[in-house]
């Protein structure tokens, strides 16, 4: 009987992960870092795409600009994307994600603009700083969204590194002094909070929900109910066998 009780307890322990596992849909796969979904794959591919044009753009900044600040921005782009490229390839291989091998049509167009701009000219510095600053702003918002919502710890850590790198690049690009913040199509105007003179409206209390007692029980999973019943059965068997043993020892 004790062997039976041990077997039941082993089944209970083994069944708990099955009850706790959540099915997120066919677009997700389980990894040792947590569920991997479309957002994580999209993140790896977008960062790889960024490296395919921002690295070459950084090299043009060093070669074609006479501005020390533009050259400094170019160095940051080269170093930052060399590190991100390495991390991206390693993580993509681990998570079985295919990466792009050439820039998108829009990214190639931005590189062509920089190629066409005369060397050592204000035009080159303007195209360099504004195209790169606008692109980094879009990527930073995307990274923040993925970092906030992902349940995959590897993607979460990777997104944090990417955000730090992109923020560094935005900072050095803005330091060139030629970013046009009046171009709200490339760099949208940020939404700001209401002035302090405007009294905030009182929050509306959510409507109270009255539910029948049997409806409250619906929130309890079938797995939890099954485990509870199984525990009661095991406890009953244990006390029953213990009582029989005691009667044998003390007739």
C-alpha cells in the first residue's frame, strides 16, 4: 500500500507542469528561455536589417565627412553594430531564426543618398544625420514594445542591449547639430502630458460585478480541482493504512 501511495505522489508532482503550461497558439514555440513568438523573431530580423545599412553608413561618415562630430557618430555606428551583429547571429542560431542578408529597398535608398552627396559637404552631413536619427527613433520604439511584452528571457536581455546601443547612436547623431527636428514626418512630434493647470478628471470607478457563487468557481482550473481531489484521496489512504498498522502492533 505504501508503494501505491508513493506512486500516486509521483504522478501528482509530474502532473503539475502540465497544468501550468499555457498554450499561446501555433505561432509560438517553447524554448529553454521561454516561449518564442513572432515578435521575438521580428526583433532579430529587424536588428539584422539595421546592421546591414547602418554599419556601411557609419563607414561613410568616417570617410566622407569633415565634421569631427559626424565622424564620431560614424565610429559609434560601426562599433555598436559590430557587437549587435555578433549577438544577433548567435541568438538567431540558438532560436532557429533565419536572418536577412541584404538591406531593404528603403535602406538601400538611404545609402544611395549618402553615396550621391558630395564628400566634405553640409549636404552629406545632413543626409547622414537625419536618415539615421529618424530610423533609430522608429527602431527604439519597436524595441521597447518587444522588451515590455516578451516572455522569453533571452529576447528580453537581447532587447535591453539593443535599446542601450540605439540610444547611444541617437545621442551621438543628435550631437552633430544637424538633425532637423522640424521634420515631423521623419521624427514625429512627441505627445506631451497635459499642463499642470489643467485639473485631471476624476477616475471613473469600474462597475461592480455581481456574480453567482457557482460563477466564481469557474476561475479555478480543472487541473487545480483534480490535484485537490487527488490529495484528499492520498491523505485518506495514508490515514487508513496507518490505522491498520497501528491495530496490528497493538491488538
